[in-house]
C-alpha cells in the first residue's frame, strides 16, 4: 500500500483527506504542522506529501526545505490559497511537483495524487 | 453540541414532530420568533400530516432570515440531526468565483467535507446536469439519488438509444462517489440554479423514504427562494451604498471646486479676506430658520442651492480690475458702475453649467433691494428669489462687521441694528427676522 502524508494545521482537513484517500487504498499519515511533518517523513518515508503552504508553526516552504534535506526524491504537491501563488516559485525550486489551489476541485486532488504515486513504482 | 447523533433517537414515527420542535427551539433562541403551534402538539398527527405542518411553519419562518448563511446552517442542521445521516453539505453559487463553494457541512470529522475546502465549477458533470436541467430527464423531481442512477445504468432497455444521457449519468455517479453523496438536491430560484444540497447515507443505512424526498424538494424550493431573496436584498444594499458613495464623492468634488473658485476670488481682494466663506456660513445659518417655509420648499434642493450660490455669489468679480478692487479711497462713479456689473458677469459665467440650476439666477439678483432700488434690474419683493434675498442680508452684515478699505470695522450690534433699520426697505423682513433668530442662537458669530 502506498504511503502518503497530509500536512495541514487544520485538523478537519487532515481528517477529511485521510479518510478520502484511505477509501482509495492508500496508507495515510497526517501532520498538523511542519515539525510534525518532518518527523513523519523521517519515520515513514511516504511516497508523496500533500503540503499546505500556510501553517502556523513553520510555513510550507520552510517545511519543504527541511523535507528535502531528509528525502531528495519524495513527491510533493503544494496546497495553496490563491493569494499565496507567488510562493510557488520557491516551492518549484525546491522540487515541488505541482500545486493545487484552495478551495480545490476534489477530482484534481484525486488525480494529482494518483498520477504522482503511480509513476514512482 | 451534537448529542443527538445516536440513530436510535431518529425514529421514523416521531421524526417530524421532533424536527418541528427543534426548529421552534432554535428560532425562539436565535431569532426571537414565535409561531403559534397546535396546542395539542403535532406528535398526535399522522406522520404525513406531521411533516406538512413542519413544512408550513418552515416556509413561513424562512422569510424571517435576513442572512442566508444562517438559514443554510439551520437547514443543514435540521436534516443532519433529525434524519441521522453520515454527512450533509450545501454548496452555493458564488458569482465572483464563478463556481460553487461549500458553505456549510455536518457529520463526523473525516466524513464531513471541511467548509471552504472544495469548489465545483460549471464543468463539473454534477453541476452541469443540474444547470442544464437534464436531471429532469432522469428523475421526475429533479433530485438525483445514487442507487437510482446505478440501477438506471444497469437497465439496458431504458438507456438504449440514449448514449449521451447514459454517459453523463456515469460521470454524475463518479462525482457523487467523490462526495460520498447518496442524494443530491438542486436549489433553483426561478430560472437560476443557485446551489446544491448534498446528503450522505443514513447512519441507520436505511434508504430515504418517498416522504422524505418530497420534503427535501419542498424545503429546497423554499430555501432557494429565501436565499435568492436574501442575496437580492444584499446586492441591492451594496448597490445603494455604491451610489451613495459615488454621489457623495462627486458632490464633494463639486463643493470643493466651488470653494476653490470662491477662494480665488477672495484672494484678489485682500480687504475682504474670508468674506465668501463667512457669508456662506451666515446664509446656511439663516436657511436653518427658514427651511420650512413654502418658498424654501419650492426649491428642488434649497440648502444645496444656497450653499453653492453663497460660495459663488461674487464670482463675477473676476471681471473687475485689480485697480478698483484694491483702491483705498472712495470709488468714482465710473468705477462703481464697473463693480455693479459683477452680479450679471457672475450669472453669465455660471448659467452655461446646467447642473447648477437656479444658482446663476440667485447670483444675478443678490444685489437687488427689497424695495426695488437695487441692481442690476431693480426688481422688488418676492420677485427677488429667496436665496438672493438671504445672500443680500448676509453680504451686508459681513460688509459692516469686516474691515474694508472705505469703512472701519463696526461692532456686530451696529450691524444688527442696521439690518433691523433697513428691514422692509433694503432687506426682506422675513430674512432679517430669521437672521436675528440665528444670531441670538449664536449661529452667526460663534463667540457671541
């Protein structure tokens, strides 16, 4: 079963996305912030990370930087609000594969996760 | 506060009366509304009648909600708590985002779709089918039910020759699976598709009954109407505010232009510095005393016209040479004739400006006397427009109380006495008495 990690400081969103992908046969881990996310990446080595840009403890870009120091190849999809679009260049330089803007289209979330987990193995 | 989630509490036989009771509580609670209820209680009615009572009350109550979000929250709450469903969500069309956005949701964490997390565009097959009204080809009520759609696809006979509809049903099923939706109810207001109510399965796993479906339809119709009304009121209010702002801004620009012009005139005449400003403020104070009289009411906008006429009454002095304006001694007859031209010159300057309306006329006659001995035309009494008569008195008062090259400053009392002495000859007695009233109230010279 493929492992994915959902990082968002809103617990409700973590829960929903976890439930959503568990029903699609993924093993889903959740992290409510940057520090938590780094710990899970180290321990579980997920094949994909869904990373919210705006978080209270450490922002998504900084978290991505730290994740890259642990795992150079993990697929990362950024989840952003429209107003954070300018941060995407920084995320791209750090090797983020794609970004999805909130409020999001569920189908796009599903297909992005599926396509980036498929190509890995 | 979701203590009622246990499905055992949602027994069919008293569901509607509970819903009714719940709604009453909430409304008395939050809106202060009180609707007379059958004193014997709806619980004694048959279930079918029961929800009809509920519906009648619900649709009456919906009109009371000024904020659509509150109404939506209530609808979702009622359905969620009373029917015991895994989750419920409502999406509404948001014009500025050109999509449908999730406004409220209910259910266990993980199953409930977080508010603001998802959107659906017009390309979404579910939105599309509702927007194009093709749901009515599939379902008589327009409500889409997951099981029915599944069964329909399996029924080769029914879909034979309707490939296109079969394809779109397939896509809709997929969308409903993404949302974990068992029932999708469209909200229409007249011709517009404005939202969709999404319901998950019942916690009891029972199917929705026909009665419940009918109830959803009626509730959806009423809700759509209430939402649309509230949105209409909201957007009308916004529009009114916009127009008000626009008017205020334009009006400000206009008044400031007039003030700038008046200041330019004043600046040329160092001895009368601030004259225009003072005369205008006296005029406005006198106008307060006169605003109820028929002659004032006959103006389209009495105060406004007076304000602008006050500011611009000497605009014609633009044509008076500096040598005359700045002269320290008494003016010669010829020079005085030049000064007397300024009301006509002023009117000529202002009359092409249509927006100024009566202002040009008031400027033209502000040097007329009540007894007809003024200039430029020598008209008298009420032939002189009211505003011009007010300006005449205020202008004279300021001339007496201000330093002028040809006259030493006099005390305000002397000026008042002069106004009284010339009441009925030079000045309109009505204006003079209004001036005295304003003066006594301290509105003419603040310090007095």
